[in-house]
């Protein structure tokens, strides 16, 4: 079976790209290969469902630990065109679970390591979810301007420990939050203390965003 237009399918021998087509009620869980072992990875998830819900969920499944992570993509047949999302998987993810609740669905997940991500150097703008690398060795501020029914911007530390990050904040920046969450149009500033990733999640795929780097304390 072929995938619908807009849902990329993995080529034979292609690494870090998983795809398939489901029919009816199915649950398929499979191990994944990691682009950069020990680091996080950006997941580019795309799916189209003809009738019912399709979900893609990261899993941790080892001999000593099992964990179900938050779904990275849920799509329903009535939504029309393919659904897409960019987000970050933590280094403890070992499997992906694809669950179809009926009908026919096409899906794709591409994994990209931090070294291959585009970098926010000065200013960028776009629409929909985005994951960008930030590589300044000293703290900087990121000014974000976005407009969505619900959106957020968060910093992922380059130690790649995720929620278990124990890196010390630079002096004077101990109380600055590592994430921003807003509704509607808003402009806010996020302090980036060290190299890592910026993850901008927006509810609508056409929602606009603009990100700009500036020195700490600058009003420019």
C-alpha cells in the first residue's frame, strides 16, 4: 500500500526514518535507532488518517524500566490533510508505538540529532512547530513573538538530561524560568543560559512565530 501525498515514506536502507500504513485497529511497537546516542533527538512526525484516530507514542522499554511518554502526534480522519509536528524525544526513549483505532492511516517519523539541526543565530520566523539549536557559550535572551490558540517555548539543556538536568544556572540567572506558555498573540523573553535547543510548540500548524537572539539585558 502506498502512503498518501504529504506523508514521507522511508527509503530502503534509510536510517532514523520510520514509516508505515495501518488498516483497522492495530498496535505496533518497535525499537528505534538513535541518531546521536546519549543525546536528545528532534522527531518530525507526519500522519494522515482516513476515518479514526491514529496516535504515535514514544516508549521506554528496557529490562529495568518501562515508561509511556506523552504522545507526539494524534490525528483524526475528519481533520483533512496530513498532520505534522516537530518535537524533542529524550535520550531514554527506546521504542515508538503506533496505534490505529480504525480505517486506513499513513504515518512517518524522522529523527534528527542535535548536530544536524538548524541554528538560531540572529532572527528567524516561520509557522508551526519548530526545534532550533542555540550554541552561544555565554547566556543570551531569546525574544519570542507568536500568535496561536495555545503556544509555548522551552529550552532543552545541552547536557541532554531533560527533566533531570542538574546544571547550575549562571550567577544572577537562578530564578529565570526555562519555559514560556501563552495563549493568543504575545511577546515574551526567555533566558538561554548555555548551548542547547529551543522547542516552540504551537496549537495550529499555520500559527506564526518569530524568534530573535539578543544579549542579556538588552532592550533592542
